[in-house]
C-alpha cells in the first residue's frame, strides 16, 4: 500500500516532534522512548497523553524510568501476549466445559437407551397389567429425568456459546490493538 505524500510528511513531523521531546528531556532515543513520544505527538492515545501530562504537571518533568513504565503500561507486547494467553486459557476452559457436557449427555443417552431396552424386554416377557404399568411409569420417570438434564445442558451450552463469542470478540480487540500500533505498522515484516 503506497503512502500519500501528506501521510509521509505527517509521520516525519511526528517523528521529529518525538525526537525534540527526547532531546529536551536529555533521554536516550531508545525505541521505547521514541514510541511513547511518537504516540504522544500523534495524540492517538488519550490515556497515554493524560498520564504523561499529569506526571509532567506534578513533577515538572518526566524521568526515563517513568517513560519506561509508561511504555510497559501502554505498549508492551508482553502485555498483549498476556492478554491473548488469558483469553486463550478462558477459551480452553469453556471448550473443556462443553466437552464435559457432551460426555455427560452421552452417558445420559446411554442410560436412557438401557432403560428403553430393559422396558422393551420386560414388556415382551409379561402380560401382567401391574408389571406393565410399573414399566411404563419407570419409562415416564426416565424420560422426565432426561428432559430435565437436556434443558440444563441446553442452558449451559447457550451460556458457553455466549462466553465463547465474548472471548472471540476480546481476541479480536487484542489483535486489532496489536496491528494498529503506529510504529509497528511501518516495520518490515519477517516471514
């Protein structure tokens, strides 16, 4: 994607502004310092600008350590990695819960199948009305139990689906944040 002349000029102006601030503070022009001041100059992160302005207003200046802390708070790839790991762990937990529900459902279906098979066998081997009534009552009871378990499982699956959807959205936010960093957007990609 070719950059327009205006965009190139704007990024150079932001870079020069960042370097001027670094020089004025007598800080080294490290990548972290440059990224903080470049973003500050661009005004794309209001929270970062507010934090820096507050520190400067309170102290009259901002130290190298405070800039590094600002970098870690607002830009650290490790923080993005931690967020991705956290969402991934939550997603894995939800998937495990869904798998456990499926396994429980399989067990319930197997039990119900055995009840049906037993009832079929019992009805085939008797003509006694009382025994047939007991078999039918047993089937009705087993059917109600399966129905209740299915309703619980449906609600849990619905909740899990919603949780997974929210986790996917969180991952997309983290992914977007990692791709929209103004400095990293211009770095060459290594394949």
